């Protein structure tokens, strides 16, 4: 069954990856680091696994585990794992990329062609993974220049150490020279086992991840990269339409079928998976899930932070995040990017601060003068009012004899001596 499935898958792959090759000028124009040979240990591994040095490759990325796998086609047409590399850095959180500047490393199914290889990258060596792909564009997602590269520095990419990037680059280069037209890179949040899916079953990105898991499962079953299409703004895998109808990324999915052998194998695989998922769900506990992006709202917050940081503004040293209850979380430590834009903005901010300080000091001096003048005027007014009150008060009357007592005494003396 698997043999017939593999043959069917290889037929699809052969049609999709026709041996058009690439121009010699494209792949032979580079020198030095881009032309370093595949290490002898990997050549030995290829021989042991029945792989031709120039046979097709594919790659898988797992964020949580921090690993990039390179798989290579064997003589029987199926792929086998050749090498696993530690990802030095990837930015953002678990979950897909939504918008330019959200610092998210993409998740999904991407295609790399010879023109996307960059032997002269500022990050040692690099290849563009092809974001946004058809699915991303159908869902209005934006961004560009998302790479797998060296230099161990990431702002939305998957970054490797230089030595490991040289090996990955060499494997892809030799596959292109062997006639591979393009290779698939599958980017996942984590290894999509029953245990991990149970851990993340309450994550806001879970629906998206279950869609990716179907493609993940197809590869796990067949060991052949799945044929990937998009309709109704979602991925569909290994489907053939009736009458050769085209898939419309945003339109309704046309009637389609999958190989019968694949459907049978997939049902068996899913049955075992669902039993394991139920066990892990019931058991609970285990390692806590890692942080994931809370949709477009958080992506927009981070994108705004990225724009302000790129302009050289002082911003929190870490991008903001959105808590499950919708609260925006930011760090208290502020900083500015050390770049020409940052230094230019720092000078502008310093000039503005000096001008603002001078204006504030001038305003304070004017305020103090006005307050002093008002106090003097108030004192002068108080003195004037006091003088007016004093002038308006009646003079104090001279003392007068009491007519009652003095009059009676005078009358008694008159009676005694006469008038």
C-alpha cells in the first residue's frame, strides 16, 4: 500500500518539480563560503542511506524545539532525515506571522527556488523562504524578506550559526545543481505529536495548527513532501481536482479527491493519534505551553513598536505583548536602537528637549515676574485702601462735663452764696 502511495506521490512530485534546473550563472557566480563542499560526514551518511549527492531535499522547522531538519530523497523516491541543526535564534512567539513588523517567524508550507538563494547575504549566507505564500496572501498577511540565514541574529527569520548555515546552503545548492527546481520548507510551532497538540489545545492558534497538522501527517505517513494548494483561504494537501480545475485561494474548493492509499493510511494514522490525544488530554499536567501570539491585535501592537524603534524613538527594550485578558504588557526599561536613525532621532529629541526646557524656564520666569507684580500691586492696593479707611473715620470728640452732676453742684453753690 505504502509503495503504491509513494509512487503516486512521486508522480505528483515529478510533475510539480519538473527538472527545469537553474542557470549555471545563478549558482556558479558565487565563490568562497557559498561554494564550500558538503562535509565528508554528510556524504558518508548519504551513501549509508541510499541517497545521491545531488538528489532533492526538503526542510522542516520546529520553533519550540529550536530545530531545523534537512531531509533528502533516497533511491526509492522516499525522503529520509539527513541532518538536524539547532536554530540559533528565531524571533517572536509560537504562531503564524500576520503583518509586516510583527517580528514573527512564519509558520506554514513554503517553497524555495534558486533565485531565492543569496550567497552575498549580510547574514553570511541565506535563502528567502518565500513568505508570503499563496495562503498568506489570501488571508491578507504582509511581510517580506523572511529568511533562513547565518549570523545568529533574527528579527522575524530563522537564524543559524554560520558553519551550520554553510552546510544547509550547500545541500540546497547541490540539489538545485542536480536538477531540483524548488524545495519545500515546512515551518511548525512544535513537533505535532498527540502530546504537544493536547498541551496547546486551548491556544488561540490551535485551529490554524490543526490545519498544518494534516500536511505534517501526510509527510509522516508517506515520507514524500505533500502537494500543497489553497482554497477557501486554507491549505489543502495531496488533492487532485475533477477535470483538472484550478484551486482558487479565496474561492470555494472545487470537487477533489486524494489517493485511496493515502486516505486509508491517513485514517489508520488518525485513529492512533486520536487515542493518544485523548490519553494526554485526560492525563493533563506536563510541560506548560509556551507563549504564542494573540492574533492580529498583538501583531499590530508589535508592528507599531517596530516602526517606532526603526525611526529611532525611545521605546521599551522588548516589544509589547497581549495577555489572555486583553491587557497590554510592556517592559519599564526604555532604550533606543543604536543606528544612524537612532542617533539622528536622539539628536532631534535632545534639541527638542533643550528647546522645551528653555521654553519652560522662560515661562517660569514670566510667571514669577507676573506673580511678583501682582503681589506688589496687591500690597499697594491694600495700603491705599487702609489710607482711605483712615481718612473716612470721624475725629474723636473732646470730653464734656456731665451736665447732671456738675449742674446740681453749681446750683447748690448758688443757693449758699447768692448769685
